[in-house]
C-alpha cells in the first residue's frame, strides 16, 4: 500500500516549506510534486460550511524564486519532507 503524504495538522506559516500534492484530475495538477515556500496566506469562510477549520486557509507558494499563479487550499499542500 502506498504511503500518502498528509497535510499538516495546523495552518502553515509564511516561510514553511511545503510540497503540492493534488490529484491527477485536479485543475492545478501541473504543479503536483513541486516544492516551495509559503509566501502569502489568505482565509475565508469555507470552514463554516465544512466544519473543518483548516479548510478556510489558502496559500501562495514560491518555487525556485518564482511565485506560482495559484492559491492552494490547506489540503493541497503537505510539509516538505526533504
């Protein structure tokens, strides 16, 4: 059985190293496996609908000194294990 990486149990902070981990059919699948640093954080009210506090967190990450043009939800990122 494959060991699937899991998102952190608490929100990421600016400067945290993360890896994009999304499904093949995700619209942002071209970024799957990229590692970078959290450079911006946003919060919305999604958690009021889902009941999961971390669902409200979205992140911009920088990969190889370039900020990606996508906001990733907490569930789309995992701590970088490298």
